[in-house]
C-alpha cells in the first residue's frame, strides 16, 4: 500500500482561487499555493498539521484467466499520519507528510483477523503476513501535483470537491537476486486513489479548521509473496472505501483492539524529521521470512 496523491474551477476557501482550466496552461504561484493548502487540509489533521487517522474497509480478490474472480479476504486499512512544513531545502509550495500504515486480512465468513490461510489455488495452508509499513513518508509539493502525475484530476461541483490520482509502482523486487534488471523480477502494482470533500465544508469552515474527508483506495498487484504462488499466472486486487478521523477513539473498536494488541508502535506517526527510507509490504515480508528462518 502506498499513499495517500487537476480541471480546477474557481474555489472559495476564505480567499479566492483563480479559475484555471486543465493543467495544459501553467498555473501561477498563487493558484499553486492555495491549491496545496486545500490538499494539506484534505490529507492532514487539525489546522492541516495535527495527527489524523485513516480507516478503510473493503474486499480482496484473486484473478486467474478463464475463471470467475474469487473473493479471498475482507480487508481493513489503518493509517496514522501527521503533516508539517516542507524541509527548508525544498523551495516550493506544499507540505511534508509522515505516516505508518497497516493492511489487515480478515476471513470473509467469520471476520476474524487471519493468522493462517488455505490458498484455494494451491491447496496449501500458509502463514498470513499483514502489511505493517513504517514509515510511509513524503514531501507533497506543487511540482509533484502540477508538473508531475496529476493532470485533470481535481473537480469541484456544488456538492463535492474530488481529487483523483494513480500511483504506478515499478521497482526491484526485494525478494529477488542481484540480476533483476537483466532477467526481470521487478515488482509492479497500480494503486488508484480518490479523495472526496463536501464543498459546503470547504466553503464554510475556516482555513485553519479540521476538514472532514473521505477516500477510496484500490490496488492491482502481483500475487502477495506470502501466498506462495510463485510464478503462477494471475493477479491480486483490492477495493476499499474509507474516511479520515481526527480522533483515534472514533475508529472502529475491532481495529483499535488489533492495533493495541499487536501494533502499539502504530498508535503515533513518525516524527516530521524522520529520514528513514520508506517501507513496503514486500520489504516487511522479507524481514518476516528472514526472522522465521533464524528461529
């Protein structure tokens, strides 16, 4: 899982944002600055800076050509994050976001968080590896949004302000060997993210007030490594919907119980000055396999 990234009509945000057509025409500094302030409020906590919690719920499926896609799991997504100013070395408009995130796999019949799972494609029972990534950090700048991967992805209607984007991941597989660029073995996945804000909230609430937001997150990837599918054809996909919370106590009790029992380090986000490399579910699985091998 990776995170949480434009046609922009006139926006009323306690100030006036110049009306812009799709990013075909360069947006001026004031438009970039004010738009990034909106994004910071969408992603972040109180005042666009405090801690926020994300929770989403959905389903996960396996896809194999020639047969109907099979539901494999119910899933819960949990994240804790905070925002602050960009590092002084970056001369741009935007904000820094630091976070930790977990993806839980649940039995679709009983709802229990799985420890083992019988793979219907292989008949083998395997140990479930819930993705617990720490950290997942990033610098969100106007260059990323305006000049990079987000053309034509913001829209405003009378009811909704929406931000839509994709993250296409392609990198060396941490479980591979030293010759991946010659023989393949790259990891690839596509994530599709949509954020939704009530336009009335955006207009009514003060610029430094907490802004409620909702999101959807979908992901298409190779089989998860712990499924032990090897090179079998097919892929894995997840579809969820969720929202941002300002208070941890507002999260579902079952999710809080799982975090408090097994992931207490995930109750708070990384510090803003955290410089560790970002974690991924494949790196997490590699550490789990290495630890299992040493036992």
